[in-house]
C-alpha cells in the first residue's frame, strides 16, 4: 500500500527575529474527540496526483501567512503567500517522487520541520466545517489562542490574523491544517468555526500547526506554537474517534450495527468508508481490507 511517508517528524518552530524569545513547542497527545461533536460537509473536491491544494478560510486580504515547499531532491523551493489568494483555493504542481521539507508561518518567520514525500495523495477530499476548539483543546471557544508574552508580563489573545494595537504593537498568528496533499490556513469566524480540507484516504492523518509572532517596541519574537499536532476525529475509518484506524474501529462499528452502541455524526462520517451514505457490514469489511493492506483506493479516488 502506498502511504504518505513521513521520513522525519521533528523540528521546532523557528525564531524569525530576535534569538532567545521563542518558547518551546508543545507535543502533548490530544484526547479522543467527544462522540457528540458535530460537523457540516461543505463540499467534496478532487485533488489530482502530483498537485497540492492550498485552501484559505476567512483570511484577511492583508494576511502574512505563508507556506514554503522546499524540494530537497532538486534543491529548489516555492513560497505560497496566502495574501495572493486569500479568498479562493490555489493548486500547485509537485513531484510525487521528490522529498520536501514544508515550512509555514506568519509575520516574517517560518517554522515547522520534517521531510515528506507525496506518493499517494491524489483523490477525494472533503471540505468540512467544524468548531475548531472541539478538536484542539488548547484553543478558546472562539477559536483564538491565549498566550503569555514575557516582554509584556501578561497574556495576549491571538486571533490567527493580523492585530495592530494603537500603541504600535503588532501581533501576528496563523493556524494551519495538513491532510494528504491539502493545506488549509484559517482564521476562525465569530462562532469559532472554520472550514478544513480533509482527505478521504485513511492513510492520511489530519495535523495542525500554529505560529505566533509579535513586534513590541524594539523587541520582536516568534515561535512557541504547535508543530503538526494530531487532530483526532476526522480520519476515515476512525469510527471510535481515537485518532487511529485499527481493528478496534471494526469492533466498534459492529457494536453500532448490532445496536449496542449509538453512532454520532462524526462516527457515521468516518465509518461510511465505502461512501454509500450509511453504515453497513460492508464498511467493516472495507476497514478490515485496509488493515490487511488491500487496495481500497476505489473508495477515496
């Protein structure tokens, strides 16, 4: 089975300005998503193999969010500035056989790390609208992030957009999601909701990254965000919403079919792996085939 290969999942969010002001990123494992959590399917897109989709949601025209694809095989790079397409998606061509180091950030800095190949990323992707704090516990209910800034000696709430204070202080932040060959950059709306592009291939986990940057008087700093933390509850085949597609999902689906468990909306979405609109024994069979490394690409391509 071809997989999206993560050759290295390491690296911290890099400082973009004054050394020594970046906080260490956190890597704690998130808990399973509440089974009552809801979502709304906005649309389904097709991403061709050899391409990468960049999807903005609710970004401002002045956004400084950017994503850089460093091709380590060919020693080239391409920077994608979201301000150039802040209100519509953008697709770029990539080489499926090359190795990339993707970096992301805002203000004047980038961070991240890790090297990846994109060998089996073509197929169907769902655009899903969710309340982001339901999936990322460190976020506030409105989708913002409150962080302590040492130079100010107080907390600052970052809204994943550009924030300019009357005294001249500037705060930048960005929230990214990655799934297969789709990158979503969002500013949560007034309800704390955002649209996220999620692959229907069960090989592809959904990860999120945050980046923070500020200019306070003569002091500037950045970093201290999350580098590709897991987002549980939106992976195909993950019926029990624990972040993994495994034999426990087959068991849980069988309990649903025998009516000893009730299925919430996310469970129904993740469990309907054959895309026929309902949960059946065939979904359990397809998940078992996936775990046995049979080709199930007909259900996500």
